C-alpha cells in the first residue's frame, strides 16, 4: 500500500473522480484504467500502475503547503494559536472575494505540482498600510485554491478529465470557509468523504479485496467501494457571483504563477497587475484607498 494513495480508495476514487486529501499539505489522487493508456502529463510525477486499485493507473499530484501555510501565518508571523486561527477564519469569512486586494503564491514550501520546483518561494502582492491579518489569511487560502485549480486544469488538458471532487482530511472536515472558497475558485461542488478515517478505510478496502469473496471480502475494488464508502450529506456548491470574481483573480494568479515559475514565454505586466487588484478591491468594497 502507498500511504498517500490509500485515502483515495477510502474516499471512493474512480475514473473522473479526484480525491483531495487536505491537511498540512495536499495529496490529489485520481485513477485511469490501464486498458486506456494515458500519455505524459507534464508536472504530474506520480503515475503508477496499480498504486491505488488493481487495473488502474494511480495518478498523484499535490501541493507542498496548505494547512502549513496558514500555520506559518498564524504561528510564526502573528504569534497566535488555535484561537487565533478560529478568529481569523471567522473574520476572513466576512470578506467578499477580491475585497482584500491581495494575491498570493502558495509556494512557501516550494511548488510540487505542476512546476515541480522545491526552490520556488511564496509571495503576497497588493499589501498596503491598511492590510489586516484576516485579509492575508483569506488570501493564503485563496492561493491554495488557485494552485488546486492549476492541477485540475493540467489533468484535463492531458486527457484526464475530472467530473467530481471528493475532499477528505482534517481541513475538509473542519473548515467550511476553506471548502466554500475551493468550490468558488474551482467552479465545482466540493463533496466530503463519509469517513473521517479514509486512510484506514482505504487499507481495509484493499484487505477485503485481497481476501476475496470466498473469505468474506469482495471480488473487486469497485464492489468493495460501493459497499464500504459513502459521502456526507453536506456539500459546498459554487456561488456564481464569487466564482466570477475568482475567475478574474485566477487569471492574475496564472500571470504570477507562470512568470515566477519560469514558464516559457510568460511575462506578467506587474504594474498593471497591481492596479487591477486595486480596481477589483474597490469594486468589491465600494471604497477606494485614501
């Protein structure tokens, strides 16, 4: 068993389903049948026959810092604790998309997918003397959602379409703001795995299939998943208004992502980008800078 892959089985991974395991970092897992070989997916390093389920390629991507990014801000910079996490999350939830005037790159621990460069570093653009802690907190969450969207779009570009996203892990289970921002940025419902112990459940599913039907297990992974996995009733659907704003912000994120990430031919117009962020902020808040 591959440690990062077993939660995928426990969350019901299947062709077209992406399982996002969201905690200190993220691990994104999907599968594709080996009967339909897939080509190279640039920036996706983990494509392994049978790593998740027999008869499928396991396809793994991920982000090097997600929860750790927020811990850096709260613990190291703001010198706070879990109480401050909750306070900033509540304050950030009251901000409208674009209202902070900030745009961040989620690379404080490098970029795993799709740039595959551990020596890239984080960035926060748009700070003024009026920028508050909750605005940065929200911008960091948004940056991880933008990074997640880059991964989903890369998979789709290379013949691995994603029709459904199922989330598991500590953040998915505990942070509604996170999940709503992800739904709005990716423009897709965020579904939640029924089990809070998807690694253990994924291992149990593998064991049940290995035992086989004659020993009280199951003949196939598909049958085992159908019997042993579920989704929570709660889900997070995109808000059309927020999604439209995030589409604008994502285009700006791609400018930063591609320029600082060294993508061939990329060249962001940085002065214009600053002004566009200010304009978006003023539109979201109805207030210009003093």
